[in-house]
C-alpha cells in the first residue's frame, strides 16, 4: 500500500524572484510584468513575432526568447519603449506609501 505524502507549503512574498533569492528581485518582477504586457499587446494586435520584432526594432529570435522568459538583457526602459512601439502609452506614477513599505510594480 502506498503512503500518502504531505507537501509542506511556505507562503510566498508576492515576488517569486525574491523567494528564489535572486539579486535585484524587484527589477526582475517589473521586467516580467512588462514582458507580460508586451505579450498581451502582440496577441491583441494579432501580430506575428516577426511583425512585432519589426515594430520593436529587434529580430524575431529575440522576441521569441523574451517571451520565453529570457529578458534579463533588457532594461526596464527598453521594455517600456517596446510597449510604446506596440501602440501603448506607458505612464510612471510615483505616490506616497499608504501602508507598509514602498513597492515596484507594473500595473
């Protein structure tokens, strides 16, 4: 008879990069959020990766790699410029913290 194993769970911090102990976890989280927005923009416009690459000024393999999670080589600014090239406005909002400590996020 097989024994049932109980999995131990640990609550996450809300930032998987921090949970993994990566340096610059906040920046990685922002970049990941921007890449999600880029992916959505490409899908909403029904663009091929080649067409999206042309708009963003990069080649198709780089679009493929970025959408597959390989975006460390891009700055936050460059990812925001990709969104602009895909027809989105990008707005940076700075406001006082209402509770706890400040945070970085892509909304």
